[in-house]
C-alpha cells in the first residue's frame, strides 16, 4: 500500500477544503492510503512523515509566500534534511489565496525549493485550461489560472462552504489523483 501525506496549513478553512479535495483525488487511486495532517501539528515532529511514499504540501499564500505556521513546519525539518530521509520521495504543492493571481506562484516556488533541498522529486500540474465550455478564469474551469507548478485555488470573501469554486476543487481532485498515480509508479 502506497501512503501519501497531505501536509497543510489553513488560516480560514479555504486551504483545508482544497486539501480535502486533493485527498479525495489521491484516495480514489487503488492501493493508495492518504493521511491529511495539519502542518502546525507536525512542527518538531515532521519525522512522522518519513514513512510516507509521497508528500503533498499545502499553504495559503500570505503576502506572497507560505503562511507562518507552514514555514515553522518547514524550518522544523532540518534534522530530516541533514539525514536526507525524504530523498527521492514524490513531492507536490498547492496553495490558495483571495485573487486569481495573488502571487501564488512564489508560494509554490518556495515549496518546490523546500522539496529540492530535501532531495525530493517534484511533480507539477498537468491539467490545461482548454475547457471548451469555460474560458480561462471562469470559476468552473479546470486550472482556471493556468498554473503548472502545482494546484492553485482562489477564494472569495466568503465561508469555506462556498468558496473555492467548483473548478478549483475539481482541479484539486485531479491533482491528487495525478500525484497518487505517479507515486505508485515510482514505488
């Protein structure tokens, strides 16, 4: 059985909704077990992820980067880095912010560099925004922002029960499925 950990921080609940949809996509792949873990619960205990075959990182984009609690989790992995315990594990990332752009790419870059520091194998998004029924940017379009480094979502000023929109959540499920399939292929 392949295990994929989805490690995330969610300040207002929107990134958690995205994480749950990524988990749904990954768990839909036969032979894959998923674990949804809050980053703040792992600070100082990130070694519990050593048994995972793949790790998907998630954080809201705050001021153009990962959130403080997610950064604290990242910083707590120095012993794991020193021993290269995550070397050759599959890694991927996702983020959420208010606007469609919202400097989310810099958050994904931060996560990708973090994974590279650990010797992990980064997997990006492959879903193209080519939906004939929805133009790029439409709330129901798959990968509506056209971001390829990871999965992104945008949340309006509303509760997590209402936003992110359907297209972003469908993108999250497809992304989770992709990561699970690739993790199986490598293990």
